[in-house]
């Protein structure tokens, strides 16, 4: 089992939000587990309330949203996973950098657990990757989060920011190897 902890940084590196986004990601066989913990002054940010009917939705990144990008080592193809605190979700497949985006239909649901307390929010996903990747393939991951504050400003958090602008799709920011 390969297990790594992570801590995300805002782009640009100066954020007025007093937040910390950390967690861990692990793979066991082809079972991927990722857990995000959002801590700090959560009163500064907009966390949408849970939905009674979580479903696949577009443009979740316009609000507070936890994301990760999975790529196969030495391949241009990658996937974007969007996990909203509401329970809404989506998975997109790309053929190359921002190219050929389409919903990854083998995923009919993406059940994840959200716990929202006064002092923090935890989001955990456990997913079988066999629908898209074989267990023998080495994968590279970018872990990201979009945070919307009470003033409507959106900040972008990632393990690393390799571009002049916040861009979660840059392949050289897929720095976690599993």
C-alpha cells in the first residue's frame, strides 16, 4: 500500500484566507483513497450545504470544490475528479492538456463522505480505479481545491503551482506518484 500525506498551497502564495488544506492519499491494489481536511477560519468561506440527492453536475469548480487529477505515467491522458461539499460530483477524461474533455461515463456514482464541523471540514473518497486504469499502471496525481470566500472571490489551492496562472491541468504539477 502506498500512502502519502499532502498540504496544499494557495495561488498566488499570498492568500488572506486563514486556512489549511491537508490530507492523505493512498492506493492499495487499484483502490484509491483520498481524504481532505479543511481547517482554519471557515466563517470566511462559502461551503455549500449538503444535498439530499447528490448527483453528477457540471461546473462544480465555480464554488468551493475538492479536486484531484489522475494521469497515467508517460501518457497524455488524464482524469479530473470534482467533489463538492454538497455531495455533487463529476469525473472528466482528457486526451491531452485541456483536450477532448468528456464525462467519464463508467462512473455512475461517486460516493464520498463529508463531515462539516465548526472547526473543520473533512471529505473522504474511496474509489475503485479498475473502470479507467489497470492496477499495473503507475499513476501521477495533482491534488487541488477551489475555495470561494464570502466576498465571492475564488482562490486556487494545489500541491504546487508551476504556471504563471493557477492551472490545475499542467501535467508537471501531477507530482504525487502512486
